[in-house]
């Protein structure tokens, strides 16, 4: 949960933003906090973001930052309301708080993943490596620890949306087959040699597509970060390993002894076609 009511969430110092934006934020922050979903006027690139957090000032602050960038924003105060909104709305991205009463962020994400292929960024005051790994293992596309700078939030939002949109605008030639696995990035599904179809998260799909189109070639951690998450994405320890482990549980007959997505110790990973 974000602390109240300072713009740097939940710290005590204001975010470093341009003076014009700071003045706008100051004017905005004197208004009352609304409990209803937020909507915005004209949307840049028609991107809609769902913000889920049980702290109204935090929701309003995040919504303000996003709308200043031209995004349309809707909001929910808890996980159950977020799931109801998802049934009616079609957001391009979900920003999901972890620590919420009732249905927490992890449980909410599991429900989202069982129904939709929507990218999700976790926002959490729990910023240790173990917490980040746990969030990624649940299927999040990214994990941002609070407090964060507004510029970092916006950069990560843009990066996730850009990656997702690039795949959504692909064509059937993006489909790929290797080692009997048929991957369709447009649906984020993989058909296994056994005839079973598995659902993939957006990041899982991009990672699998990357290693499959480079089958037989060793890809370093840096190469995977650049190709899957984008250039200049910092990442953090174990990030790739988390997604590789998740992929193995979905595509390998024995995830503990993988035949396809193998580790080249000290270097990276390779997709084996034999």
C-alpha cells in the first residue's frame, strides 16, 4: 500500500518532476479523493490502464501521472472490483498493488492469468529480491518497488505497452515451430507435441519466441534482457531464471530435467531441438 499523501510513494520527498507538472500536481492534490473509477479525456494511442490499489490517494496520484502522459485510466480499490471491471472493460495494462485486504495482489493476478492475456505490473512496498522473484513467479510482467520515481513508473509502463503492442500487431508469420512445439504470439499459446495447449503470459511468450527462433544457439542473459524486455532495461538478479523456471513447468515433461530449454552454466540458455 502507498503511504499518504506525498507524491513520492510512500516516501517523504516529492518526486523530481518538471516545474509545470509540479504546479499542476499541487493544484490537483488539493482536490478531494474520489472512490470511483477514473477516466480521462483524449487518450494517447488509445491505451487504457487499470490501477488497482486500496489506498485512494495513491490511486489518484498514479492516475494523475498516467493521464498527464495521455493514457486513459480506470481504477479499482480491491481485487474483486478489479476482476469485475475486467469483465466490462478492456484495459491494455494492469498496475496491481500487492498488499490489499480480501483478495490480495497475488490472488488477483492468479485470477487475471486464468482468464486474460493482459500484461500486469506489480507495485509493492515489499522490494526485496525475494519479493520481486515471488511476484514474477506469479506471472507478473514487471515488478516495481515503492517508493518509486514517477519517471521510472512511466518508463516501465511505456516499455511493457510497447512490447505488448509489438506482438499484438504481428502477423501469422510470427508463429514459430521448433522441437514439435508450435508457438502463436498472437494468442500467447503454445501447442506441445503431446497435443496439449498451454497459456503463456506476455513475457513468457516473448521469452519462448526468442529462444525458439534462435534454437541451438546459446543466448546470454544480456541478449535475453535486450530482446525480451528491451534495450536499457536494468532488470535484477534472478529475473530471467524466474521466467525460465515458469516456462519449463509449462513446456517440459520433466521441468527438473529439461530437454528443450536448457541452461548453459555461467553463460545463459539454449533451446534444444533434439
